[in-house]
C-alpha cells in the first residue's frame, strides 16, 4: 500500500495525543515529522509532551519545537482543559528521544523539500507554525497535498461565543492558511462536538488491557472531567477528526464553503465565517457517524496491544 506521508503539527494536549495515536495506528499514513506549537500550554511543555507521547506510542520521527507566540496577538493557553502540564492525568514514560535541533518551520521545510511525494499537514493546534512556513517558503506550497486542520466552527465557538480556541489564539495565522489557495479540510466544532467518546467507550478501551489502553482511558476521563461540568455527554474528540477525515472520509458529511477568518472585531476576533457568496476554499466537515468513529478509535488503541 502506498502510504500517505504526513507531518503532525500540534500542541499536545489530550485530544492531540489521541489524534497522533490514531495516525500511528493507521497503515494508510506515514508520520514524517512532528512539530509543536504554543497553544494548550507553552511550547516548552507541549514539546516535552510530544516527546513523551512519541516514546509511549513508538513514533520514530523527528520532533521539533516551534513558535512560542502567535504571529501578532498575545499567548493564550488552556490549563483549565488540559491541566498545568498540558497533558495532566496518568503518569507517562520519560522521553527516550531528544528534540530535533531545527525549529518546527525548518523541520517542516526540510521534510517537504526532501520528499518526492507531496505531504499532508495535519494541524491540531493554532496555525502559527503552518502560516510561518507558508510565509517563509512560499515555493514549498507545491509540495503540500492538503492541510487537514482542527479549528473554527461555522455555527459557534467554544472559547468565546463566536470563536474556537485554535483559531482565536492566532487568527492572523488562520487567515494566512485559509487564503493560501491550498486544498484545506476543516474539522471545526460543528463536527468535533458530535465526535464524542462516551463513558461506555472509555470502558471499552480500558477493558482492552495493557499500558496504552489504561493511559488512553485515563486521558479520556481527564478530558471528559472538564466537559462534563459544561453538560457534555462525552469527551469531544476534536483533533482526531483531522486524522480520521484522511483515512475514513466516508464517516463525514462535508460542505464546500468559503471560510473567512475575522481578525478584528471587539467580540468576534477568531470567528470562522463560512458562506457560499464567494468560491469555496475549504472542505468543511459538518457531520460524523459517531458510533463508527468511536469504533475506529477503539480499534486503533487495540492495534497497539496486538503489535
Ligand atoms: C482545540 O483546542 C484544544 O484545547 C484542543 O486540543 C483542540 O485542538 C479545540 O477547541
Ligand atoms: Ca490541539
């Protein structure tokens, strides 16, 4: 099978970690590089988390530390959702690999330059690294197959009524990406808040046995803790949607929309405005077959036990 080469760019984060677990478990994908960006926590913390996750999952790809601040706005983190470490909950193994000496942008550029095939970027944090890459190396755009990102929401926000966290942290970066002319797949809150793992799914994962199953079940419990207080029935798997839509597009309902990012606005900075008044620039995931998606994640965890 021809594997699709990918770069994972994120701010792990519980749902980033589960997205990376799904990517590693998918025979259709080959992880060429991991790049970290400030978001859920500082770039130091999320880079350390990335090394711990890669050690746990056996991901053998260079890991680079990326942008420590958004392009223009102030840094924002999400300790209320992911804890002080950015990945609170179960103890994790200490990393066995060092960080790559290159910055995230340089590692992305090198990975693209050296690849014979086009590469897919899966972005599950603020888009600061990706936008910086496009600004620094516009000639490498032709090496990018598609950018599948988690961010935004056509109908609503989560960090403000109008804006989702990843886009709100760096709206200027999101604007650069959405105006890049590259093929884009957006998994925003419209779909990711339907992509719930329910407590019964946590139990299915825990009952698989083994270290990774226990850790994933604990991550899900931790992540659900925050959302349960807001009335959710399960843990929304925002970031895994950006991976799932590459390997199982059949699970998703999509709309081709023109998505524009509000960078000003007293109340609406970071809003993703989706409409059809101009030509479409984004394939937007709007719906998901939840049960089949939950089964996909359970099977992904199970595959670690079998290997
Ligand atoms: C996004 O924000 C982060 O907290 C999650 O990791 C996800 O990428 C959801 O709004
Ligand atoms: Ca994330």
